[in-house]
C-alpha cells in the first residue's frame, strides 16, 4: 500500500487532506493537513513501507482509534 493509501485507510475520519508533492531532482513529500510528514529530499531515500503511517501515529494518533474499529 502506498503512504497515502495507508493513511486514508486507517485515519480517513481524522484527516482532511493528503498531498503527495513531487518535483525535479527526486522531490517526494507526503503532506497531511498542511504538515510535511515525510520528505525524501531531507532523508535522501524513499520511505519504507509503513514508515509514513507510523510517523503519523506517533505525532497525531496516539489516542485516536483507527477507522472502522
């Protein structure tokens, strides 16, 4: 599953907007509700499977139930 799909599958009830920002020279950012959750340019690599979802959970979803649970 992609980063955006992971986020929306589990937390669609609390996320207003997910944006995947691409650009020249390998720019690939995942932005949730205006906050950059992951930046390939800053890390120098693509996110590992589940990494963006885990970053979101740590920052925003400690006390939020996943969608459908």
